[in-house]
């Protein structure tokens, strides 16, 4: 199993963000609310600006997983919804590394970031037909929401809202 490190996107990581996003859309076009054609049409400057904006602050952040060679192979986006909710978006792991712990590391990283601004609750949406992702999130302790505004919002798109309490990382 490869050594994986996860870090918050840097202000100059627009190329990595674009590469990972396009790979994710090619791999699982049905899993995201964007097409590979739309993402490919975006200007390079847009990706660079998105990386810069997500590299600092507590409004939104992208986290990238890399193997020991520095090859990016997973990503997740977190957005703050005050006062204490973390919205998780665009989670993706390279198919060769699924079931190796990379997804768990990405979720832990984005939730650790949320803890820095008082995040206490994670919410994500997953298409109801994406059984592998649903099983993955259930293994991490996410539960399907039934009668909440997030559940209603997800149903509009055929998605389930799933959530869990954030457990702050242990300080060592």
C-alpha cells in the first residue's frame, strides 16, 4: 500500500486541481453535478484563482491526497456553513487506490480543518444510485438524513444527504 499524504491546496496548485477534477469527472461522470466538457472549457486562470481562494481562510478549502512520488490521487472540498456545519463536496479517489484508506484520510483532513473554525457537523450528498460511495460513508459513520432541509435539497437531484458529528482530532 502506498504512503499517502494529504494537504490543503496551495495557492499555486491550480494545475493539480484541474487535473484531479477532470480525472474524477472522466472516471465517474454520473457522480458529480458537473460534466467533463464544462470543466475542460474553464480557463486556466479560473482553476488558478479557485486554488488561491481555497488555500487560506475558513470559507472553503480543497484537500489533495498525494502518493510518495508526489502524484495527486484524490481530493475533497469543504465549505463552511455557519455556524457549525461543514459541507463536503467533490470527493474522489483514484480507482487504483480505493479501499486503501485515502478516502478516510481526505475526510479526516477536511473535518480537522472544520474544527479550526468550530465545525461540529459534516453534511454531504451522494447520488442514491452510487452504492459503493454510500457504503463507504456508512463505514465512516455517516447516516442518511430523512426529513431535513438537506435531505429535501438532495432529493431534488436524486441524491441522499448524509451526515455525522465531527470528532475533533486528538492533539498529540
